[in-house]
């Protein structure tokens, strides 16, 4: 039975669930395709203020790609290129391109394609017993370059090569030390902590969250900011939320941001 990407949205919070329970939420071709479609829709929705990505149940975020289907979806070079570029890398790029904050809620196995998905999120909240890696060297294939981008940006070449060359499975504590995770909590606290993280994000001004992501991505590209970019960094001065934030601070009350 094929897996699916479950979707829900409530008060600005969009939740995507990787669901393939018979295979520890392994991501099949249809799920990669659906993940991109869902992310594209979220990215175009001005009402979304935060996205949480999670796995169904508590045994796995995602235990990689669905290896059983590789015999058919990657039978030739052209097939493999289509699968990894048009399905997998395209879905990962859509996560990285999300203009609002993304949070990975990680329980259990976060391996291979699951690690790639989590690595493209802004924040990663994991349980103490979760585990991480990409042991594909033991399966005789390499990670597609287009899928490495998120992990390379996240942990740099030394850690990424350690993960790929050794094929070792990391504990949550080691993954945290190596920069793969934002924080580690008790297993039964993962969902509440991810929810609390999303709530904290959504208490802030929505446009500010978008701008912070935009400027971090721009600075990572390197090169000096243009005069126009420097001026654009102060676009917040013309927003109603900026006025509301100052008024609320001076009045010692909680701000009521509208995203305008």
C-alpha cells in the first residue's frame, strides 16, 4: 500500500505528516511528488505562518526512501535522474524555499531521505531515542548532489562526509553535538515542544519571520549587499505591525500582529 502526505491547517499553522506506517514512513515516489505539491501550495498561501513536518506515529520521522521501489523507479540513468531531480530534490527545494518558518518534529528513525527532509527545515526538535544517518554506502549507491544541499548548508562538508563515508547511525545527543538538531527533549515531550516552538514563532510578527529567513538565505549566498538591498532591510518601517509592536511595548501589553 503506497504512503501519503497528510495535511492539516489551523490558525496559520500547517502540518504535514509523512505517513507510510507499514514501512516506518519510508518516502515513496508518490509521497515525494505530493510533498512538493503540498509545499508549493503552502509557500503561496499568505495565511500560513509556520509549518510543522512530522512522521505518522512515534516510531519514525521517516526511515529513508522506499528502497523496494528502486528496482523500478531507478532502473536506468534517465529514470534515476528523473526520480532524484524531479521528485526528491524538487520536494526538498520546495521545503528550503518555504518563506515561513519550518519545524521538523522528529521521533524515532530519521534516516536517508528522512534526514534530508529534516535537514531542509529551519528547526529540528527530536526525542532522546531518535536516531540519524544515511547508511546508503552499504546499499551501493550515493546521495544525489541535489539532495545534499540542505545537509551541506546545515552541518558543512566535514560532518556530511562523516555521515556518508562511515554510514554510521547517530544518537540524538551526538546529532545535536554535530549541529544536526536544534534541541533534544524527552520522547514524550517532542510533540508538545514542537507545538510550543510553533506557537512562539506565531506570536511574532509574520512579516518579520519571513524577512529573517529571506536575509539569512541572502547572506549565505555571499557577496556584499547592494544599496537597494540595504534599503529594503528597513521595509518593516512602513508596516502596521511595526507600529503595533512599538505601541504594545510602550503600553506594556501583548501585540496583536496582522501580517500587514
